[in-house]
C-alpha cells in the first residue's frame, strides 16, 4: 500500500474513532452521573439496588449478544459488503429481513425468560435472601428492554456501516438521562426502600428503550433505510447471516457470559458485594467504551470493507494501528486509575446513602479489574479479523475454553478475595482470550506481524508505569488549601495526580519516539478540517 494511501486510511480510522469517542464520551459521562445519582439515592447495601443490578444484567447480556456483539459481527460485514458494491437496495432488503427475524426471536426470548423468572419467584418466595427474591420479581419488568435495545443496535449497525458513527455512540445518552430524571423524581416521592420506587425505576428503563430505538430508526430513515416487516427466512443471504450469528453468540459475548456468572456468584456474598462489583465494573468500562468499543466499531467496518476486496495490506495496517492506538490510550488509564482509585471513588460515590464501607469494597474490586482493562479494550479489536473474514467458529471455540476457565478461577478465588477474586478471574481470562484471538488471526491477516505490536505495547507499558508512579506521588503530596470540603479535596488530588501523570506519560512517549501521539493528533486535525 502506498505511503500516502496508508496515511489516509489511518487518518480515516482515527477520525472515525474520534467521532465515536466523542459520542461515547458524552454517554459515559452521563452514565457516571447516573451512577452518582443512584448511589446517592439507593446506597450500596440495600436489597433494591442489588436486585436491580442483578436483574438488569440479563437484558444487558441479550443486548450484547443479540444487539451489539454477535449480531453486529455477523450483520456489519454482510451490509458493508453490499455497500462496498454500491448495492444499497440489496443492503436495505437484507437489513429488513434480518431485523425481522431478530425481532421475532427476541420476542420469544423475552416471553420465555419472563416466564421462568415468574416461576422462580413464586417457588422460592420466603426461601431465598430478599435481594434474590426481588430480582426474580422485577426481571419480567426489565426484559422487554432487551428487545428494544437489540433492535436499536441493529439500526446503529446500519449507521456504522455507512460510517455515520455519531448517533449510535450518542444513543445511550437517552438511557442515562431517563434514569437520572427518574431517580430525582423518586427521591421526592418515596424513600429508597419503598417497592413502588423500584417498580417505577424499572419502568423508566422501558421508556429509555423506546426512545433509543425510535431515534435510531428516524436517523436511518434520513439515510434512506425505512424499515418494513419482511419475514423471508429462506433468503440465502439472511440464512448466511444467521449461520454466522448463532455460533458467534458465545464468541462475541464471552465477557458478558463471564459477567453473568460473576453476578450469580456475587449474589451469595450479599447486597454490598453486588453493588461494589457493579460500580467498579462501570468505572473500568468507562475507558473500555471510550477506547475499545470506539476503535472496535471503526476497525470492524474498515476491515470488513478491506476483506471484501481481499486487500491484505490494508487489513494488516488497520489491525496494527487499532491495537497500538488502543494500548496507547488504555495502558496509562489503568496505571493512573490504580494510583488514584480511592480519591476517585470517594469523589464520585461517597455521599447520601453510600457509606465509607461501600467505598472500600468498591475500591477493592476495582483494583482487581484494572489489570484487565487494556485486555478488555484490545479484545474488541482482536475479534475483528475473524468477523471481517466471516469466521465465527474460531471466536466460539476460544470463548468456550475461557468461559470454563473463568468459572473454575471464580470458584478458586472467591473464598479468599471475595468480589475481588471474581474481578481478578475476569481480568486473567480477558488477557488469555485476547492473546489467543490475535495469535489465531494471523491466518486471516497474512501480512500482520505481531512482534512490532508487542514491542510497541511493552514500550507503552513502561511509559504507563512511569505515569502511574508520578500520579501516585503527586496525589500523596497534593497541595490542599485549608477548609476545603472533602469532595473538593478529592477533585484537587485527582487533578494534580492526573495532570502530572499525563504529562509524564507524554514526555516518556516522546523520549521513546512513539508515533501514536502524532497519529492521534493528525486524525484530530483532519477531523477539524
């Protein structure tokens, strides 16, 4: 590939990632605000908040499998191939028929899961802990959200295939705004242990799902795709998408399946462990959403289009660039998160019904998630070579192995480390999964060489460790004016530690002559132009 063309491709991917990044950044910041409001109202040890976290993980799992993960992995390459051939009519026809089948399948899932939950609730009434019983009670209220958000994810995939990344990335803003507004209203009506408050909170989830799906349908219509119900399941192209999607539900959703197992196990540790694990996950998945998901979406589109032309140089260039950029952003986040974990959690959550004990338990789980943060990000990219070449079998086999490993690590570590053991198990399996997927990707991306990417990762790891030490030292010796409220003190500590650590990281990268800051800056400049 000519040098100028290679630079153009990198800038295009960088612009796509930045667009996605900005949209996801807005939604994740509002997600943090949602968590702050929820911890203020619900606290960290009550049955209601624990039940919501446990119950919501089920529709969230289906969202990942049937709306973003496996479905996207099968759907985007098929649509991208049609668009690359300039066959929009064929792409819209395939999308209509595929989404119709998705809609019917999800309707069946919602009915079955809701029925099972109702049966479990009535048969375990009075025999299980209150937060578990309440989970079975509210799950049927939350399950329709799975249908709404999965269909919304399909319309988002169509926009991503058209390289319209902003609206799908901003879509979660609607969910967070609905939940924040609902909690603020509920706090004026009922105390946090009132069952009616929890039921209305669940109803706000459904309202958010309707708004999310409707907004993406509207934007797709503006781009030329107007959905009509079209049940043609014998279409060979639809069947090909389904054939790739069905086994890929395990491959693309490995982390989510592991998280579901974690939620089932942490429920036995009590409500405080449930909340601490949930909120520490949300903190870790903030940078994962910003860097891993943003680059994963852009990289899948780029690699799918290159694979349809059998352009091996572009596939190799895209994979290397995506991995380096994700490591450049995620490694310092993990290091400085670890150095500043306690003041960060205190600044966000330590108010209202969220106690100091809840802060300590949340930080404890966070420490064990952080080693896996770069792997969570890179895993989004590592799946793309397989999905771009329409290979869903390999991720399935890899995922099954590590789902089993995760279960045995969970059982081994939970007794000594509690929720921290579950988090550590997830981190170990994420690294093993990512490395295995990249090793096996060499048969799809023939020109990609792992060693330069590994060397770049090691240099960035060294720079990140230096940044983490600087951030820790600056936080320990932060200059705090007398009389400041505790929250303001934590903000000052975070600002001083973050600025010193960030500048140290960029300085170290400059000494090592790393190209990533220059590449990211070039993408930002071209996007502004």
